[in-house]
């Protein structure tokens, strides 16, 4: 039977998630600190000796003006994806928590490639429906990512796998005097200003400086802010997270004036070097569009990330278990 994670169980829970190949920072209690508007709950499945063999963390948020909540498990569950018994146990535990919080829906977004049809069948048998997501960034988390396998590789071996143009742009950034520094919260305002420029240029809404500053506080050694400078002026920046055997490129920003200096290539290389330093298996470039036609406005992002030689990965996407169909319909259609 699944157990609800209590405060005294958190060290063992964190140790399990960090050590598991399917571990993800968004399944960590550290990430819950970054989402104070949501309630964090987690369940674990254990073997006969009490060792954790699977886990599922959920963020729970109340629907305004109602007694109901939504439960969302980002990049969960964390377990052997072929272990139906553990998956069944975790889903059963999640449903028990859902009763307590009057949740109308359990939404998961697992770290599972779309090619894993066996996992899909098991989850649909348990009551989930694939809602997927579009080709671009319509879902909560990106459905398409680039992942670079760096396990056991030296920096030289990794760089040898980059496309020739990527290596050229890296050298160009250094030649033009771009310097990358690891920064603290003192540079968050500069990063946020550049992020606002990027958002205006590329058409997305940006977060406030407090969100990025809180991330550095809440995740501590697991989060880094890298800034690129030219002649002493900040021209680009990135936020990265290290957790378990992976480093993720989470946020990136670049000014309009100095993009020709290729600072983003040097920033990516510094984050990849961090992943190597931590002995990681995967460096995750995160989202790209699933529409790979050159006419797509997001094709440039795809080409940039592809240049580092990673694997284009399509996830299953979002899966929903509707517990209260009437409430789900009302929420979806904006009715009460």
C-alpha cells in the first residue's frame, strides 16, 4: 500500500528521487518551496523491507470560488516504468489524497518518451486519458526537448559531438571577449531586464525578479545563475538546475544588441561543464517545437539546440484522470 510522505520521511524520499534515473527536480520537495501557492503532497510505494521503489509528488491548487482542487504531478511518477504493481500502488495513493483535497482531476506529465506504448497502456488501464499537447508550447511542460547524453564523457568528447558551426560560434564568443561568470542574487535584476527584452522580442510573458531570486534561495546549490558579459556589460544570462543525474537549462535571456557575439553558445557550454563536473548522465536543453518545418518561427530555437548534438525527444505529454466530470467540465468551460 502506498504511503503518504510525512516530514520525517523527506530525507529518504529526496535520496530516492535524486538517485533514480527518472528523478526530476520538479518531483523534489525543494521545488515545492518555489511554488508557495500550491500545496505539496507525495506518496511512495515500498518493498517488504520498507525501501522506496516508487514515488509520486503532486502540487495541489484550489479552484477559486469552489471547494475543489487540481492535482498536478510534474514529470512523475519516479519508478521503474515497467513495474505495473508499483504504478498501481502510486495511483491508488494519489487517489486517496485526491479525496482528501476534493480534487476533480489528477494530471501527470511523465518523463516518458512517446514510443513507450506499454507505459501508455498501463496508465490508460488505470484510468488516465492522454491529452498530449500541441506541436509548440501549449502544454504546461514542453512535450519536445533536446537531451544530451554526457555519461562517462570528457569535455573534449562532448564538444567533438557538436556541429561544426556550434563549435565555431563558441570560439567566436571567446575571441570577441565574451566572459561568462557564475553569479548570485545581485545580478538577478540585470538578468530580469534582459529576460524582459527577450520576452518582448520572442512573444512570451516573463516572470518577476523575485521569482528568480527565490529560485536561487529555495534550490540553493542545485540552482545557478550564469551571466555573460562584454566589456563589463551584461548581455545574456541563463538559469540552470542540477538535480540527481541531470542538469536542466531552465531560463535563458539575451539582449538585442549583442547577439552577434554568440554569448548563448558560451553560456550553454558553461552549463554543460557544470553537468560534467557533477558526474551527470544527461544535460537537458528543454523545450523545442515539435513542428520542424523551417517556416515555423520557433525553428531557430530548434536549430540552436540541435547544434549541440543532443537527442530530439518527444514525451507522451499530459495525461489526465478525471475524478469529478461535472466539475472538470465547469472549470474547462468557465462555468460554475
